[in-house]
């Protein structure tokens, strides 16, 4: 696999870098012109500019000149920004076999820069084998470098309030990026990045050991294991549920029983069927997406329908994304470098990556000292409170471990007068924790929340056909066709 990767890298290294951004007007799979402004492009970073990072820039639909600018980082490490753009908070989504515009999106109120970092993610690549080697801390430097170069080419956005956001694995990267940008500004790097307020994290990783350890309490709180098994694990394992001492038979046996209980659970979202996540596309010449898609999906699978994900599996859309992102017309519409090899949704295994941030807590501590606000949220679709990969029990525990006092204690916040949307709690370090449980019948992000931190209010954006009930009992009607901005202090 690595050989293929380096062959790709080698092929790319003979391409000439063109530093042009592209304004995308049409996308294959979507009918009509794009109803939002999309720009894509590459920015060279790394010691000798031998890393090319690809980005998607979606302009705010409201007031791009004044609205905040947020860089959005996807997890992995090594997942494509398409995870954010098509499966997360972005303006596009798959519906069945079609691409549709998603009206529930961050770009209703903010300019969003979806970055594919590190090299090897999405359409980003390195020109040399050495440049392909990357790490958590290298990402911090390269993302800072990316941003300063991007602002040189986009001076009109320099004065917009700037935020950093991300989810999943980028829980380790985002707090470090905030610190890196601040240090760069203090050192006098130009252009100055207008980072003032804060950062947003969804279902974030903080430290792998921390998360693995909290899966047991998650499984108990979600009713996946019995009280008795939980008690026995607590009693016999001494609070450590990974890399256990094999001579501790009581603990090992308990963990075996635990593994059996969860073996058929889809760990990223325990309510979903345990579908295979990524269906690998064979290395055949990629067909043209404009012709009959059904037929081609069949051809892809070598006429073996058992190798196709069942369409009821949500991973079916992951399969479609690989089909879409590897299509020549899509690539040419997006301005992907000619000769770029195979795209995969999450390329984690093929990137020579060093995990050198073991714990993001010190970065959170430093950012809190500097007065940054943060919003840590758990969104349920996907994956929120039912995410066992990064369980809510670990998010709650690491926030607690920061030792900041609670200024607004755990309480529900409402979506409608009789529908709890989730729970929230705020801390003295200006960190807000919020869960979002509600979901409607929309195929993708039915209920969308994002939050941007502005001077002294957190803004929450919800674009869904529901009523919101504020703390003082005020009802706020939101329609599907228009979006509303509500201050979190009003909603919560
Ligand atoms: C699948 O079947 C069709 C029709 O029988 C055939 O034309 C096509 O070549 C087959 N595809 C593969 C990959 O075998
Ligand atoms: C936090 O800030 C201190 C003081 O500036 C610095 O020495 C330390 O390296 C920072 N921590 C991290 C993880 O960067
Ligand atoms: C929080 O308090 C505990 C107990 O006093 C201490 O061990 C821990 O280091 C503190 N955490 C931080 C981030 O300061």
C-alpha cells in the first residue's frame, strides 16, 4: 500500500505547481449551478514548500465581508474534508444516489475553510517521500503556515474574526493550532491572524488512552453491559481497562465478557447497524459519473452485489463519496491536480504519521489561560452521545480534569416546548459543554448546530423546522427556508 502511495507522490512530484484558486460553479452529481460560493485550491507549505494542501472555501451566505471565518479540520488523522463538507456541517450531502444541497450548514453565517491536512488526506499530497512524513506537531506548523499564505492571497478576509473548529481526531490538533497561531502572531509573523475569541470542537479526542478507558463506563451508562459486570470490572481492574496485566485473571475475564457484549456494536454510533465502513474501490479506470450511475456502481463491484454496501447502511454514502471523489469530471470541476492518484475518505493507514501529541489537555490549559472561549459539543447524528469511539463519558471526564469551577450547571436546553435538545454546562474558563440529542427525519444532518464565539455571547445556529424555547420562555420560530441566529445565552 505504501508503495502505491509513494508512486503517487513520485508522479505528483513531476507536476508543475500552479497556484491558482478556482471558483467552482458546477459540480457533477448536483443539478444546476451551485447555490453557494465555493472556491478550491492548493497552498504550498512545509520547509521547502513541498507539501500541497488542498482546501474548499465556502463563503458565508449572509455577509462574507463581516462574518467570522472558520477553518474546519476533519479527524483521522488523514480524513478528507469531504467528511465535513458532505457528511458534517457543510452545504452538500448525498441523498440516495444523488448529491443535494444541505440547508443546514455552518456557511449560513460564517465563511468556512475546509482544509485537508496533513499531506495524504483527501487531495493533499507531498512531493517527496521526506515531506510526506508528518505528525501532530508538524500539522500545527503547517496549518499556521497554510493560513498565513492563504490570507496573503485573500487579504479581504484578514479582518474577519477568525476561529478554529474541528471534530474527532482534530480534538488533538485544534487546541494546538490555536496556540501556534497565537505564538506566531506574538513573534510578529505576517499577516497577523485575527484570532481573538475561541474554538469549537465536536466529539473531540483528547488522548487515546483516556478515551479507551472511558468506554467501559460508557457501555455501562448506555446499558450495553450488566451492572454486575460493570461492578466486577470496577472492582478488579483498578480503573485501567486497556493493556491490563494478563496475570490479573479477574480483570482479564471481565474484559473478555465486556468484549463479547460489544463485539457486534458499531462503535462509532452504537444505534446504527454494524456495517462495513469503507468499501474499497478496485483499481479500474474510473467511469464517467454523468452516465448511468446504477450500472456503474455494479461494474465497480465486479457484478458481485455482496461486495456493495447495502443502501440502508449509512456507510453507503461513504462508498458513494469514493465513487464521486475519484470521478474525473468531479476532479476537474474541483481543480484537483492532474495525475493525482486514488482518493480515499480516510487515508490514515497510508500516511507516515507520528502521533506526538499524546494529550491535548496542556493546550486547553494554555488557551484557557489566554482567555480563549471554547465550545465542546456532542452532536448525536452522527455521532454524538452514541459515539463509543470518543465516548461522552471521556469528554466529561477530561473537562472535569481541567479543574475549572462550574458557572452554569448541567441542565437541559429545549428544542421545542416539549422536546429537550440536549444538555449543557459551562465552566469558569469560558468553556461550554453542550450535547445535542434531538434529530428530525432529515436524511443527513437533520438538526444542525454550530456555535461561534463572539465577544460575550456564544452564537448558536439552528436551521431546522422547529420551535426553540429560550430560557425566559420565549418561543422562537425557525423555518426550513430561512435560518436564524440565536444567541446561546438566549436559547440555553
Ligand atoms: C458486469 O456485467 C456486465 C453485463 O453482464 C458486463 O458487461 C460487465 O463487464 C461486468 N463487469 C465486470 C467488472 O465484470
Ligand atoms: C503552554 O505554555 C507554556 C508557557 O508558555 C509553554 O512552556 C508550554 O510548552 C505550553 N504547552 C504546550 C503543550 O505547548
Ligand atoms: C486538577 O486537580 C488534580 C487534583 O488536585 C491534579 O492532579 C491535576 O493535575 C489538576 N489538573 C490540572 C489540569 O491542573
